[in-house]
């Protein structure tokens, strides 16, 4: 808040206008302490009036005018006089000047308001900052005190720690001392014991001597009879040979024990080697086959390939039977390598999984879960619907089966499910009967035709017979004319005709066929044979016809 | 009183009296007998050789061991025998005998061939004061352990070479008892710190240790507790005057086993600290015949037998009795443990369960030790003055 510029504007004499004088006070405000709002009270018109009249009176009009003019011109306003040194007031310029002055005054007031506002703001900021500062100072004090307290505690604990260490050291020293005491006492006791023992041994020796001296008289064994030895053999003298034999026996026992143990160990070893081999194979199979980078491969490549080769070789040679150092090492080394690879692989997989869980694929999971939920809801709805449908169907079925109805409806409803089928069936039956009738009609016509044909044939045969007779008779007279070429063809034609006819009436074919070659061969016998054949053919036809058409009109046949 | 191995055809009995006389009877030929007189040497202990034809008498003050032969009537002497608990050990097949000796304040072990009592090996041991020796069941390794002031066990091969030494800790009281497993695979060492350490026969290093805490917290352990059940008084069968048998059965309490829920706190005693040979530590160890179980007793929990599963190397079962355990022994054929606690009952445990059997004897019969027959069908129950033979019925296998 700096100094304020004072502008004291002397009052203009008025022609009845009230000119208010604004005065501003100079303030020097100390920073941050007492800032007061500057607010000028509008003076009352009366006081103003007296105040205003203090500047210009009737006596000093000209002076005040010239003073005013000077001031205005220095301030940059145009002169209020009409001409530079005249006495006539330029009213227009006076009014303009007044207006300008008013505008200036307004501007100044606004500026003042702004400044006051800013002043207020700054004041409150200052207050706030001072409060913060006070609080922070308090906190600082508190923390300082705390630190001091903690330091004190730390110091105490350290001294305690040092004391405990010291105690521990003392205890350890004491323990060591006691142990030393114990060991020295132990040696002392041992020494004393040995001394006593030697004395005791001397006594024992003495006693032994005394006892042994009396041995011959007193010590004896009375036995009724000797007991046989355990293994049935007789006792033998103790010689060097027996000694050697005993040694041998002992070594044999030891050796057999060792051998047994070695066998067990070999078996165990073989088992373990087998297990290792299997493990190795399984580890190799578990590992992803070609995930190795070319760099790695180049590193491990030669080694691995060598190993693989060697192992391949050794596998061929039954490697578990070899137990030399290099083979053993190789096996263990290769297993270690494979295991390390497997471990790395598993670790990689673990990392991948953890990344997936925590990484950007989270959204996918969320979405998929939502989808999944939607799906499940849909499916549940479907299930519900199906269930309801089933229920309704069941209900209807039950209703159908169990609902009491009157006789008509029951009659109607009986077999109502099969009604359609029944009708269809009846329809088909009808059709079938119609067709049957048609067939029968056709059959009848065919039989009639066949009978007619038979009759015709008979007639034809008779004619032929008569004609042949004539021919023969004529042949006997005129041999050259006897070329009855036509007859075989005509004859041959008839079997075909017969065949065709026979086809329409199925069973007749056979006898006709039979009869026709017969008749073709024996056309020389023709008259009788033909007649016979035809007679033969027709009776079977006749016979068969009633057989076939037994149900229909048998009277049609002859 | 000693028994010669009962499977031998010539079964002989011997009895000795403190003034140096030893009497031998035959079970098969009652009129055969033999009298051995040690004279002024006195007798402290007497034992049979494994072939049943020699008697080894230990004279007073452990002056010497006299080997009396019943077949040749000859005598051999072994000088300077060691005065310790287990100074003589025979291999399982009866071929070799190891004797602990002490000359000039040093311990030695002599190995003899039992067939002709010839000295095979004689070597010194690195022990302060040898406490005991024991052969492994395969007859190839001899375990030699030191006094309880020193935890040290040495393993020697049959030909006298030192195979290995094992020390678990220093200064505290050491080994109390050891047991070989029947396959010679394991050596169990029970010590005064209430732990059992198991060594393996390949490296002779410890493979595990078993602790005996007073509270059992593991839920996989089964704890059988013997409880008394009052006998039902059947008034109809009372007879007047009451016969002796019924009277004794009245006054003796029936007991049965109950399964306790873990965690179980066992009854333990605090041994007096300033006495020698405190009742603390694992004092009894035994492997079952099929090498599957190990039974132990911790002397400051005197009422409990701990049965460990060797296949899993874990605690399997704890049997808690009402009084202190006197002795236990495994059946030589099956995994079946018989134990006695100084009353007239014998207790049997097998993986199928456990049972308490009242011995129907008149009067007081306090069983202090028991011994199985080698066929596993019967066992002898011994009290101070009497003994009885208990036959076990075998179930018919269909």
C-alpha cells in the first residue's frame, strides 16, 4: 500500500451550481497491520457549500479564475478563457473542463475501489499465511521435541544392548571358565582314579596269587559223565593251524558281510540310476522342444549334442551297469542341466501368468466374464421356458387322460389321436380295393383273350392240319411244291405269340415253351402231334387257368 | 538262576550259591548233575556259553573268569576281566565271544572263538572306563561304550579295527543303554538327556533323535492309559467260606486300557540332583523282531513305555501304566510287546491293540521280569521267589 496522491481541487465559483469537492486523504499504511478501508463520506451539501465557498469569494473571482485556468492548462485541459489573456469565460470550455474533471473523478474512484478490493484480498491472504506459519511453527516444535525423545530412547536402548552384550560375554566367559574347571577336575579325578585302580589291581593280584595257590586242593569239578560236544566232534588240541583256521573263519565272516552289503548297495544304486534316467527322460519330454533361441542353442548346442551323443552311446551300452566316475558325473550333470532348463521354463510360465493377471488383458477378462454372465442368463431363461413348456404339456396330457367327459365325447375322443391315421388308412384301403378291382378286370379280360386265343389257335391248328394234309396229298402228287417253308415260320411265329400271350398270363408260359420246341422238332409228326400238343397245351392251360383264377369265374374256361 | 537256551536238546539248569559252589542239573536227565566249586575265589556271576556246554563263572572281585567245559572237564581262565555291567558278549550265532578287560588302567577287548576258546583278537579301546560291549546281530560289529561321565560309543569290526566313534555332546551324563536293531541296520543309543539317537550302519552317523517330553501333543500318537475298573461283585457266586482264588481276585483290581486324548501330560518325577546314577534318561531300549518298532522307557517318566515306528521314525504309541515299569520284552516272532509293572498283571501290546492280563496266582505274585520263549508262544513271568509260565493261544488262521 503505497502513498496516495493527493489532489486538492479548489472549488469553482458557481452560478447556482453545486460543485462538490472531493478530497482524498493521504495515507501511509504499514504493511500488513492496520489497513483501513478508505471510504470518503459524501459531505453534506451545506457544509460543502461553505467549504466550497472558501476557495472563491466575490472579491477574488478573477484570481481564482486565473488560478483555475493555470491549473487546468497545466493539467492539459484547454483554457477556460475565450482568448488567452482575456477575461471572458469560455462557457463551453468550462463545461467541457468540468465534464472532463468529472470523468476523471469517476475513473479515479473506480481505481480506488479496485485498489481497495485488492488491498482486502491481500490482507486476508496475509492473515491466512500468518496462521499457517504459526501452525507450522508449532508442528516444528512438536517434532523437534519428539525427535529429542526418540533420540533419548534410542540412546537408552543402545546402552541396554551394550549391557546385554556385555552380560552375554561375561556368561560365555564364565561358561568357558567352568568348562575349563570341569576338565581340569576331570583330569584330576581320572588321575586319582587311576592311582586307586592301580592299588586295587595290586590287591587283586595278591589275592589272585593266594587263591591260585590253593587251587589244586579245593577247586574241582565233579561231573557224573561227560556231555557230548555240540557239534558231535571230539575236542582238538590248540595249535597254530587251528589259530590260522580261526583267523580264516573270522575273515570269511567279515567278507561275507561286506559282500552282502555291497550287493545291497549295488542294487540300490542301480535302482536310483534307473530312476534318474527316467526322470531325465521325463524332464526332456516336459520341456518345450524348440523354444531355445539360436544363441542359446549355439551355446548349449555343442555341449548338449555331445551329451546327447554320449548318452545315446552309453544308453546303448547299458550305462547303468557302468559305474565309473565319468559316467556318473555325466548322468548327474545332464540331469542337473535338464532340471535347470525345466525350472527356467516353469519360471517363465509363472511370469507370463502373473503378467496376464495383472496386465492389460484385464479388460478382456472383464468382458469375457460379462459375456459369460449374459450367456448364462440366456441359458437359464431358455431352461425356464423349456421347463414351463414341459409342465404345460404334462398338465395337458394329464388333463386328457384324467378329465371326466360324457359318453359322446368319449366315443368321439376314443382313438382321437389315431383318427387321422385311421382315415388315411381307410383311404388307402379304398384305393387298394379299387386297384384290386381293376386288376381283376384286367385279369379277366386277359383270360378271355387267352381263351379266345386258345380257341383260335385250335381252329388254326385244325386249319393247318387240314392244309398240311392237303399239302401232303399234293406233295405225293407234286413233290416240288412241298416247301412248306411258311409253316415253320408260321409255326415258329406261334410260339412267340404264345410266349407273348403267356407272359401276360404268367404260368402258361412254361408248358407253351415246352410244347413249342417239341412241336418245332417234330413237325413231321405234325398233324397228330400238333393236335396233341395243342390239345396238351390247352388242357394244362385249362388246368392252370382254373388254378390261377379260381376265385374268379372258372366257367369261362372250357 | 540261568537257563541255557531252551531250544537246545540238552537243557541244563544251573544254580550257584554265594560261597562259590555251582550246581548244574539237566532237565532231560534228572539224575545227571554236576557240581562246580570255585573255592575261595567265590562266585559273582555265572553264565552259559551259547553251545550250552561251557559255564563261565566270574569270581569275586572279578579276579578271573573260569571257563568250565562240561564235555572235556577242562578249565580255562580269562584274566583281568572288567567289572562292568556287560563285560561278556556272545555273537548271535554263538561263534565268538567278546570279553572286556582292564589292565593297567586301560580297557581292552578280547575276542575268543567259542569252539575252542582260542584268543582271536586283543585290542585296546579308547574309552576312559568301559561300561559295556554288545555285538551287532550280524556278528561283524562290536559296540563298545564308555562310562556315563563321557558320551562316547566306539564301533569295532570283528577283526579289531576301529570303524567309527560317535560322541553326541560333552560334559553332561552320557549313554545309559543301547540296542541294536535285528537287521544290524540301526544302533539306538539312549542317554541321560532323555533322548534316543539312532545311528545307521553305513556311515555310523546319527540319522535321527527321539525326544521324550512329559507332554505329548502330537495328535497322531495314540496314548493308552491303564485305568482301574472295579470288579463287578456277583453276589450269586459268592460262596462261604470264600475260596482263596476268589479272594485274591476280589482284592486285586481289574484294569483295562483307555485311549487318552492328546495333549496328554504324563506323570513324571524330578530326580534328586546331587545323587549319583539319577533316575533320568532313557534306561531301557528294545527293537521288535521285525525291525518295525522300538520300545523305550524314560526313567524320569517311569510309568510310560514309548513305542516308536522305525519305518517312519516317529512316535507311534505311548502306554501309560499305573505303576512303574519293571521290564518289557518283545516277542521274538511278532511285533508284540509284553511288559510288567510289579503287580500281578502282564500287559501285552501289538499294533492291533493292547490288553492287560491278570495272572491267576494265589497270593501275591509281583512280576518283576519276564522272558519270552523263542517260539513266541509262551513266556516266563518271574517274581522274586516264583515264576510262572504263560502260554499264549494262537489264533487259527483260516
